[in-house]
């Protein structure tokens, strides 16, 4: 087998590299799924944790919600 030390390896030029990247993105785009919960995208971008499609609430997130639901008469 001949060793090709003088031949171009990789993309070659910047233009060729961009063309390859573009073609890869086009190929990947065919397998992408449509977002079926666009109202949750803002939560995902904000860093909210989800597990199996359900929002994960930690104890420090639940405690303020419970206190807000307690009637004023019961708290006094």
C-alpha cells in the first residue's frame, strides 16, 4: 500500500469543509423530529430539568408552592 504523504488529508480547503458540513446538516435534518411541545422550549432553555417527559421538581422548588396554597386562616 502506498503512503500518500503529499496528498491532501481532511477537507482540503475552507470552502470544501463548509460544503461538507452543509451537506451533513442537510442529511441530519431529514431525521429531526418536530417539537411537539413548543410551550416547553422556554423551560428547557432556562435549564429546567425533565425526566421521561415530566418536569422534575426538587424540594427547594416545591416548598414555596406548598406555602402559597396554605389559606391565611390555617397559617395563623
